[in-house]
């Protein structure tokens, strides 16, 4: 599986990251499950779910949220409806500023056939004005699993933004990827040993989507089983 892939809705992702291109690349790589996790937005998730409906590939409803502290927090939900309800609650906390595509990049919205049907006009690179702790609580409230993203990166991670790993939160799984750039002390190693981890690509280009290198054992390939695994 590869649970951290950006579509062209994320301003920093390549324009070729359409729902069907992502699905076809994931199938070429023989992945079983993927998630499209755009920055502070979800518009290309449902088109991807629809486009994969007759394929042996599960799309896990997800998002990568920028918290008020500018830490990146992944969230995965058992159903698209749960993701949509959650998103409805948090999207009003994205500051009302317009994207400048010439500076930040385009934010393309597609349908299930990869037709470009619009642009998200909000500045998705902004932070959602809710704290890390509050967002974790909201994700749980909507039956989701919170997964701090790229925790060993020296930017946009819990360590880089909060300075420590927050204790006492209902977080069971963290994300690691190849872009580790932080010096890892013994203290950090000890802290992280308490968590399960997923390994993902954080792909912004088709070629970056993972090969078949990361596995977890699930009873079946359902999103609800995956979310239970991530949150227990
Ligand atoms: Zn990130
Ligand atoms: Zn990302």
C-alpha cells in the first residue's frame, strides 16, 4: 500500500496526478490500497473512488491537514461519507484567501474520467486554524485514524513544528518516508518505538508512487479494517 499520494489538487503536485493516472500507476505497481491525501482538500477523492470501482484497488478516503502549528497530519476514514462530514466541519477554519496559481501552482479538480471540471480557488497551502490536538480529537470523533505525517522531516512535522511529540493523544500510528532529514536522537527513537508505523511515498509525481514494498496484515482489504488497524 501507499497511503500518501497527492493529486493535482495539491498546488505542489504535478498536473499529471489525475485520479485515473494515479490509479493506473498504482495498478502497474501492483498495489492493493492507496490513499489520495491532498493538502486541506478532498475534491479528487470521490472521483478516484468511482474510477477504481471495477478495479482490484482500494482507495482509502483520506486527507493531509496542515494544522495551526503547520504540522502535517494525515487522516483516514472508513467511508467517504465520514471523510466528507469531517471535512465539512474543518474547512471553515481554512483562512479565506485566494490561491495565486502563478506563485503556488494550480489546484485542479477532476471528475471520474479525468476531465478537468474546476479549480479550488482557496489557498490550500495555508494552515487550518485548528490546533494539532483539536484536529486529532475531531478525526477520532468522525471515526477516523490520525497519523502524523513524515515525523522525521525537519519541516512540517510534529517535531519540527511542535518541538516534541505530544503525549496522551489517541495516536497509535505514525508515518515514515524516505525524506527523513532530521537527526534522530535516542530520545526520539524511544518515543517513536511506542507507535506502529506506515511507510508511504508522499508522491507528488506519478513516478514517485511506491513499489510493492510496504505491507500490513489485514483480515480483508476493507477501509474499515485498515482504519481499525491504524487506530489500535
Ligand atoms: Zn506533508
Ligand atoms: Zn504530503
